[in-house]
C-alpha cells in the first residue's frame, strides 16, 4: 500500500513544483513589466467591459497603473489609481518568493501541505 502511494506522492510533488515555478515565472513577468512601464507611458484605453457599459469603474479598474506606480515608488498615485493595487502587488511578490520559501523553510512547506490536504 505504501509503495503504491509513493509514486503518487512523487508525481504530486513534481506537479506542485511545476505549478510553483510557473506561478513564480508569471509573477516575475508581471513585476518586470510593471517596472519597465510607468503609469504615464501606458495607453489610455478602456478595456473594461463593465466600465464601457455603465461608465462606472469596476474594482479592477486602475490595477495595471497602480502596479506600475508602485514599482516606480509613486505610492500616492498608486492609491489614487486603485487602493487594491497594494494588496495584489504584495500577493504577486509572495507568488514570486513562494518557491524559495518552500525550499528554505520545510516548516512553511509542511504548513502549506496541511492546509491544502485538510
């Protein structure tokens, strides 16, 4: 019985490692692009279907500009673009650091595993 679960555990670990790496790569791309562009250089296009239909901003409107402003240290401007930008930026940094946290701290990986399996 233990032998049958061992390959599944290894396969699950490989899938989890690949997912963590993909998430970290996506976070690195997002943070890199937000550091490359400033809020002033972004095109002023409204791609939000809700805003185009109603004229009102949705909770996600301004997040791209907020990310770019945070990356350039323009915190007041980021707050004006979208206050949720700070929480999402912190979450993106956590996704970037997550594989390192799991590697560096077995306790973090064990805690995360218990939380997922419960």
